[in-house]
C-alpha cells in the first residue's frame, strides 16, 4: 500500500534532448516478434483451445453417426461408442502438440503441418485400438481412422493459425485507438500549460513533468510487443498520474495497493493506462471536489487480480445528466485480454455503490 510517488524525483534527462537518437529495439525482441508466424500452429496448451477442439471433434462424431443410425436411440449409442475412441485420441493429440510445441516450431511450415497430421493419424489409431481391444469393434478400420485423424488434426491446426494471425491486426488496431485517445489535444495542451506555469517557480517539477510526458509518447510510439509485464504497465500509469497530479492537485487522491508477487503477470502492452485515463475523465474532471482513485494488484494462487476503482462525482454538481462514455476503451481492453489469455481471463466493469470498478483476473506467471 502506498501513495503516489513524489513527482519531483529526477529521471533520465536524455529523454528531453532534441538531438538524442532513439534507442533501437533489442535484437532478441526483434527476433521474438519476427518469429510470430509459426507458434500458433501448435498452441494447444490453453484451456480454451482444448475445450474448442474437444467440442469440434464431438460435433463431427455426432454428425457422422447420423449417417449410420436409423433411430434416435441408435444414434445415441453410436455416438457414445465412437466418442470412446475419438475423445482419448483428441486428448492425446492435444497433449503431444502442447509438449512438442517448441521443437516442432523450429521446423519449416510444411514440415510442421506434416508432423501435426502424422500425430493426428497416430492418435486416431490409438483411439481405434482402444475400441478394438475392448471388443467394441469387431473389425478395426485402421486406414479410415488414420486418414480421419490426420484430416481433423489439419483442421484444428488451421483454426489455431487463424486465431494466432488474428492477434496482430487486432492488437495494432487497439494500439492505434489508444494512442489517439492518449494524446488527445486537450491533454497535451493542459500538460504543456502546467509545465510552463511551473518553469519559474518550480523548474525541477516542470522538467520532471515534461520527462513524464516524453516517456508516455515514447511508449506509445514504440514498436508493440506481444505482451509486457504488469510492472511495466504500473510504471507507465505512474508517469501518467504524475502529470495529472500536478494538474489537479488535491482534487486527485490516489492510493496504490500493489502486490510485488503479481508484477510478472503478462498483459497486452498499453492496457492499464486507458483504464486510468477513463477514471480521470469520468471521476475527477466533472467534479469540483475531485475524486479518489485506487489501483490494486494482488496475486491469489495462480491468478492475478487487477482493480482500478474511482469515486463518482456527486450529481448535485451536474446541471444535466453526466455524459456516459461509449465503452470503446473497455471493450478494447477486454478483447485484447481475450486474445492473450483466452478463457483464462476475467473482465468486469460497472458501478459499485458510489464507485466505478474495473476488475481484471489473469493467470499468474509461474
């Protein structure tokens, strides 16, 4: 638990230099981003992928048995029988794809598809063998099982590739929308005016304020990575709130409840700052009395919880109903979290008595 750090602490003055050369991204990061074309092929380690694959195979089984069933009762029996082989085969392929994700990811793309199809054929033969050993099948259709397993594995791999490719344009669109919101003209104008007012009386604070502004722009214009840490997001939010603290003074009351054990959790880049900006826009700006803002992180076992809570302005200050946002920023945050963590993330936002609360739950880094 803590309060906003003193904004007069000096930071790297090189950020303000007009002649300094931007620091290029580190080669390992470039290599990681350049290699994003292949990992999606065997990204079978997520719960959401497992559930979708199982449901997909079960739907295929239920549809296929319709062709050899003459009644609903017979269809149920046939579906249960085939499921006894299809479900173990599907789970075997998912476990193998997850365990061999890294070594298979080093192969050329065509070889990866071939390896995945071969795993599908072997897994299907395993399922067929189970049915044969248990006496469910009198004659085992080995060839048909192998072909069906390879075909289904290819479809699952194609679906995972499409999902992985969808992350890049979605993340880029989200980043551009957030960048446009973050450098709104009135925010930049107010920040520069505040810095000018401080130049003569408190030059150190004015310099620090401009450093914070420069860092916000540097982060916004940097090449986006696939994800960052919660600690990075907290540091960026601190710089943004340091600027707003100078602007609003005592009207902005900030409380930090940060759990160090949660700092390594992975988040899409530039995710937390729009939530903090929303809290300022809808909580502090409309109220002459200002508002309270609380940012809390906590690790609970294998889950990290993040909360951004702001008090709401009293209605007596409003000559007309307070304007409501369109929810674009919140929907943006939710979609980006879903792309990164799939079904392992939780997101909620809404009124909580006299406060507005945004709550995020994501997997913790082991």
